[in-house]
C-alpha cells in the first residue's frame, strides 16, 4: 500500500493535490512575512483619475502624467523604475516625445514587453509535419520608448484555474528572454557586473571574452539583454561552471550581510544557473509590499502615509495597477492570500514578489521526484509497520504523533528555509 500511495503522490493528480492543498496550508499557517525593504509598489487604483483630474480609463490618460511620476521618483532617489504598463501604441506625438526623453534622462527605467506565442510545425527532410513546438517572440513597446529604456522584459504567468504558484525567470521558448523581475535585478545590481565578469574570466576566460568589459559599456536594453542571455546560456550549458563560481565567490568575498558583494554575486549566479521557472514565495496578502498610490507618489505626500514612505533612496519601484479596495481591479491573480472580500494580489505585486525572491534567493525550494518519493515511501512504511506490529492502544497514538511531528517539521522548514516538502500526500498515504 505504501508503494501504491507513493506512486499516487508522484502522479500528476498527487502533485496537484499537494500544490492546491499542501502548499496552501503551509502558506496559511506561516502567514505574512516581511518583504525586502528595498522595493515598493506604486499602484494605479480607482481613485487615481479623480485625484489627478484624469479620464476614468488609464488608456485615455496623457502620457505626460508618467513623466511627472518618473521625475518625482528620480528626485526621491529611486534606483530603478519598472513599468508594468503597456506603451505599445502612439498617442499625441509631443506627449510621446516628452515621455521618451524623460525615460532616457532618468537612465533607470525598465519597460514591459509582450510575448507573442504560437505553435510551429516541425518538418522532416521531405517537408512532412512530424510534430509541433511552441515558440514565442518578444514584442517591445514603441521604438522611441524601447530605445530610451535601460531594460525590457515580459512577465508571463501560468494560465491556470487554481492558485498562482510560480513565475518564469527566463523563457526558453522566447530565445531565453529574461523576464522583468530578472532584468530588474540585473539592472539594480549592475554595479557588481565587473566583479561577476572578473570571476567568470578567472574560471574560464575563453567563454566570456566577448562580454562587455565593464558595466559602463552596457548602455541600453538591447545590450543588457544580450549580456543576460549570454550568461544564462553559458551557465546552464555547463553546470560545473556555476559550481566553480560559487567556490570562487566564497574564496574572494565570504558571505556576510544581505547587501554584501558575495550575497549579490551568489544571487545573480543562482538566477542565471537555476531553473527556468521558480515556485513563488509570496510575502502575504495585498499590501504586504509597501504600496504607494500613484497620485501620492507624484505629489510626494499622503495623509495616510508617513514622510519616510516617500524616501525611495536605493529602492526598486514597480509601477502598475494595484487597488487595495476593488475586487474587480484589472490585472489580478487568485492566490492563497486572496482576501475574504475578494481582493486579489495584483500583477505588479506578483512581479515585485518575484523580484524579491530573486533578490534574496528565497524562492521556494522543492524536493526532486526521487526525494519526494523517498519521503512518502519511508513515511508510509514507518506508519504501516507501527500499525501492523504494535497493539492499537500504542500504535494509533504513535502513528498520530509521527504524523503531527512530520507536519510540524514541514511547517518549520517552510517558514525557516522556504523548503517545500510534500505536505498533503504523505498524510493521505
């Protein structure tokens, strides 16, 4: 029976059960946690049009309002400004030109781009279709905005009916394009590029000879993407290279504070060498990440916030739709932290959470199929033997104690180390 249960636990149904029940339970028991302090969301909400005397729909706004926001954020020290807003169609030429100039002058703006995907046929030498492959291409914003930005990236999320539980770091089906959270992290830590490249060349100089010699040579979004795709492919094609890098980082600058050089280098290497997608470690319900209303960010004040909330020094600012009161807000996602009144996490909060996970290398860590199978098998055999060999008056309480102990252990490891062990399926077994 233990083998049957383990097989079920490793099946698609078992894995889905553990995501929808086990993972949800772990998040709910853990509750909200403190997000990294160096990120903030600037949210467009239902009261923004009234406060700024704008049309009700953001698509009808003059683009000069975004110029006001960029200038306000730059003046308050924002290190990077990430727009989760579409800039794909022209409006008034003067307004578009003014926004492009503001983006270029700020020298810290990263823009959203779309993904266009479709199935492509695979043909043999005779031209006969032998299969299909999913292919995606990135669709950048208007050229004048894309050329002015320091970074571009998509932010796709899985289209599933259940709770959102993962995000992409790179998209293999789109020529390894880095997503917005990854682009934001590399731009934010561009200052350590020289150190990273130096270590890479120490480990294997030949492979990195074509990279820009310094961070100052990376001047636009196209160059930044080229560097990121190059790092990604080299580190995933040669896993031993990543291991050598970890050793080199430890020898040169042992890890210490969260903002130490070693911590930054390790997080970047893990981002490049890790899985294409990660299980997202959500920080909590809507508003857990500091959320400043769009109009307040422009004004630099809000009666419901303190003065320190408008100090964006060394912070990464994510701009998008985020309404703490409206369950019908656009760009929303159902998660374990969806509030009782129906307010979901917004897309820009999910993006900021993904960035925070990469920043602190704190995305959920999962066990391999072999490890999960071993856990379920041992658990099933242990409880089965206890039930079989011991009298019920001893065996039943002992089996319940083991189940409680295992549950407590999964909760502790999840909260302390972001390690997600199978939670629902072992108990079911």
